[in-house]
C-alpha cells in the first residue's frame, strides 16, 4: 500500500508471512530519493520458506502452529 496522509508518504508492504496470492515470497519495499522526490518500489524475494514454516510450527502457540506453518508454505490463508 502506498498512500499520502497529511503530506506524509506512507508505504506498507505487509507482513512477510501473510501472502494472499499463492507466492510464498518475502515482500519488502525500497524507497530511493532522486532529485528531491521519493520513489517507492515494491519487491519480493525468495527465502527459506520451509525453515520459516518449521520454526512457526515449533514456536507458535499450539492452537495456531499448523495453521501458521501452512500459510507460509502455501503462500495463502489455509
């Protein structure tokens, strides 16, 4: 999301683990300044999805562990 609120540019790429499109890639944003203006770029990067899912299954509260792990591996809400 990119918005201007009270003359302030707000960039929110969302959480890494909450993908909704089936692509389990980390989302992040890059702001670069050129000639006094900021340019936003929304990017996605591969990461160790299996490792992140294993960590979530091991460390999330027991009622959410399987759900969180599956969301990471599937790239969308189970």
